[in-house]
C-alpha cells in the first residue's frame, strides 16, 4: 500500500514578492519541503501559479499586460522561467520533475481525462514530481472573463488534478491562514475555522472576495475547490505559506489552517 498522494497548490502570492518578481528564497523553501515530503515515501504533485507574473518580470514590464493575447504570450515566457527554476531547485535534492499544462478540453473529454490520469500514474510510479499549470498560452479560461469555464483558476485546477489522480490530500498554500467566520482584515474578533465538515450556505457566506493584486484566487475559489475535492472523497486544507513548515505539520497530521473533510463514501479505490 502506498503512502499519501499529496497535491500541493502554490498561489501567485506564495511564489512572488509584492513587486511581482519571483520569490526565489520562498521557492527554495517550498522545493526543499516538497522533496523532503517525497523522501518520506509520499507521492507529490505540484500545481503552480505565477506564470504571468514571472513573464512580466522577465520582460521587465512595469505591470501585467491587459490585452488578452499579450497575457497569453507573457504566460508562455513565464512558464519556461518557472519550470527552469523548479527543475534547477528540485535537481539539488535528486528529484526529477515533469511539466503538465492543461486546458479545459483535457479534463472535459472523457478519453483525454483517462489518458491524463494514466500519465500522472506513470510519472508518479517513476518517482517523478509532476508540476501542473493551466496552458494559458493556448487556453484563456483563467485570464479571459465572461465565458463558462471548467478550470478558470488554479484552486479549481488543483482540485480537478487531485480528483484525476485519486489523491489523498489537497493542500492550498496561500497568503491566508484559512477560512474565518468573519473578515479578519476588518474584524479583530474573526475566528479561524479549523474543521469544516460540510460546505453549507453559512460557510459559503463566510467567503471573501478577490485575491491579491498579482493573483486571481480568493476564498470563493477555494471553497469551490473544496467542494470538488470533498465530493471526490479527498480532504483539502488551506494553509498559510508564510510558514513552509506548515507542510510538515500537515503531513504529520497536526491541525493547521482549515481542513475541509471529505465525503468518505465517495473515495475511489482505483490507483
């Protein structure tokens, strides 16, 4: 029996400085922890954000492009930059990585989804760490608004990846501690919820608005991801990436951030 299969989603705010430049020191800490967690016997999949931010910084632009195709082009540049850094850092810990870029069609089409699932299974069987992002250079579902989307943001993408790979745990690393009953930015009495057994209308009302200036996610998208994961029988945890050791505590079963509990009867037994 294998150990845990863990999907770790890294938000833009986790991977970049407030300036939008990649936070290399933070990425080194994340990679070291992920490699260590893999070394414990777990399987690790990373869903990464920050391609557009990385491309914007690489080109020396003062701000993210506003025109759709410019964003898609910048994303292609940034994705190459991201993978170069991931490959370099993980190589220091004797880990091999693989890049997987997804579009809506990859997960909507049953045959393509099956092929994708088998690719993940094969890579993990080889001891590889898949690094996943949406393929913004050909699919604009995240950066274009006004249309129905399947992926749409990397919180949702990470939940879909967790479902496709029959993961045991999804961890969303972000710039927040978890889900609060009130907005902690405006209410000092806000209380962090450590356990969410069911996503009720009351829980949904606690979700805030948009994310940071450089990202697209917010608590609303994290709740949407939690719904996908828990419906598939997968626990999901929101944790603050300011303390990368949170990853170790989570793997050790300690209480960190907010855990959304899976509907156990829906867990697949397939490998």
